[in-house]
C-alpha cells in the first residue's frame, strides 16, 4: 500500500499502476520531505514531478504546503492513476497531469511559470544526463530551485550540467537521492540537445 506520509492529506491511500512503476518507499519519502521542509523548499512550491508514476512525490509535496504540481508520465495507465489520486485526495485543482515523454516535454516550449522544486524518478536503467541538460533550458527552473534525483545506488553520481549545482546525496539501501540547486546559469543555451 502506498499512502501520503504527512501533511494535510497524511494517511490517505494512493493507487499505484500495476506494472511499470517503482514507488518511492514511505521511509525514503519521509526522510526526503523532512529534509525539504527543513530547508523551506515546500511552502508555496511550484512542483514538477517527472516520471510521476502514481504521483506520490508531487502529491506529498502538495500535502505539505506546495502550491501546485505538474505530474508528467508517458504511460497512459500512470496518467490515469495520477489523475485519480489527485482527485481522490482533493488536490485536483492544484494538479496538472501531462501525458508525454519527459524528454519531449523538456525539449518543447517552457511553461509560463518556472518550477521551484523538481522530482526526477526515472526507470533505473534510463540514462538521465540528457534530461538534466534539457531541464536547464530557459524557463523551466527558477533560480534556487531544488532538484531531487532518485536513482539506483549502483548508478553512481550523474554528470550535472551547467546550471545545476550538485549538493550531496543520501543512500537508502538500493536507492540514492541526489540533490542539486538551480543556479543563474540555468538560462544557458543547450541547442546541442535539440539537434
């Protein structure tokens, strides 16, 4: 069972797609959100949840004070589950669910408002460097935005592009959370990713 760990919707159950996702454990989410809360990254945050799966990370952020969340997944099943979860816990008005491949979304037109908190929880076998570079394109990240990448502990540290300053990481068994902050260079041009 997956549920919201804390905040206004704490304890509410979330549906999870039957296949193709790897929900972040409650223990890891509790530690992650405790850290984000401590640094003041949640209150009023504009969240971008990439490879959203059930939407648990974005919805947990809303439960703990984020203002809005965009949940992105290419799986139709995951998109339906995200939409249903947002509705069932009362966050439908604060959530936008996008059915699209993450790389295609980030290579396209940037949104009208930048994100202040980004969760990236890709399949463990997916190379993530291109996604990180695309994320630094103008219009996606607010300066100072917090980026959290969840990967297999065997994957090693990703290559962080200009515009994202690596902070540190925390290991939870097979899962490692990597933390970075968007810096002013996030407005840099990455045309090579669009070739």
